[in-house]
């Protein structure tokens, strides 16, 4: 029996994910606070709701892709709420990168309305979302995870199951983004060091990406770092700072020092202070170049 599906949050990641659900033949209702962002999906067959609550169907499924904990909390707290509209048998799938504590609290609040909550954050930039090549990690009630399995297959290349602890997938996402941020810092420092000593950093990156560091993160981000198109934001620096803060906060809550996390957070914060918060998070390359005495202009 076909599911009644809604997608809320049509930014650079949400819009292509919703488009892939439509392309897979699913009927979809969409909602975005900035209504104009729903227009491309309407032209592809999606119904457009006037409010988040209007997007939900009793007993149906709502996917959300929002920027942070605060935005998701605010959406769930609206009156009337899409959670209340879903009611018994409803399911909320959160693709947002948020804290595990927020997921656990929302899951508990959703249960008061008979609604299941699944955390399903994704790895991948907008190009991967458009190609349905996202990596998805999911946690929450087993029956709910099974229910959405064929839907997630429409937006990602593989879903990794992290069990019934609803916050587990959020921990995985936070740790993964912390690893990417740490790799970015290492690459940017190494490329700058090479350049300071007369070595072409792009050639150096090509060698490393095809030998010792032959994996997607190093191959993709080394090209982005050397291209210098820092204002073309595939992943905004402000969101990177938010995610590293989540890692630092989660570590503190776990009584674990995270010294590299503090370093990377300060690097991102310095970039924000210089007005680069809306740029891609690879723009940390500029700060490292400036600290080294190089003046690397951002490509326009």
C-alpha cells in the first residue's frame, strides 16, 4: 500500500532528496518556509502545502531536512504541529545533523502522539544528493526503520543500521563530520606548507589522492581546496562550525577530551569572524594561507 509522504525543508540537500523520491514514483507533498523553493518540485508533480501541518497526513511519514537543532525544535513545536497531525501510526524521519540528546527528547515527545521518530542523517554534498548517492545512517524503532527502508533507497546508495537507540545515528554523523573537518584542516595545512616551499599544491594533492590517501574525502576535498572557489558553498562554513561544536559538546557530555575538535572549532570560528560563514567550509584554507604569510585570493 503506497505511503502518504511529506518532505519539509527544501534547501540545497532537501530539494534534491525530495526530487529523487518523486523520480522513484512516490507521491509527495512538500513544504518550505520560503515558498518559492517548492516551485521546482511542484513542476515535477509534488503537492505544495501552505504549512508544515498541512503537509502531514494522519498515519503517514514526514521527512525533515533542517539546518540545526533549533530549527527542528521550532518546527515540531508549531501549533498546530505536523507531529500532532501525523498522530497514531505516524512516522517522522529526521535527516538533520543534530545532537543525540535532541533526537532522544523529540522521540519521547513524539510518542505522546503515537508517532515514531527515526534519526537518519546523511553523508554527502548536494551533488551526491542529486545523484541519489548519499550514505545514510539510521537509528530508531526497528519497525519504523524497516518501513522507510525502500524510501531511503530512493535517496541514497546505502543505509547503515545503528539500532534502536535513536541518538546513535546522530553520534555517527557528528563523529563523521568531525573526521572530515579534521581532514580538511590537515589537507589545508599540508597544501599550504607545500606551496610555501615552492611545490605545486595541486600536483602534491594529486599524488596523495592517488596513493596514500586514495579515498573520496581526500580526493574530493583536495580538488575543492586547490580550486579556491570558496564562495560556492556546497556546505556552508557556519554549518561546519555548528557540527564541530556538536562534536565538542558530545565529547564533553561523555567526559572525553577532544583537543583536535577545539583546534578545528577555533579555525572555523576565525573564518566566521572574517565574514566567511556563508562560504564553503573549505574556506579555512584562506585562514591558513593568511597565517602563513600567503595572500590567497578567493576565486569568484
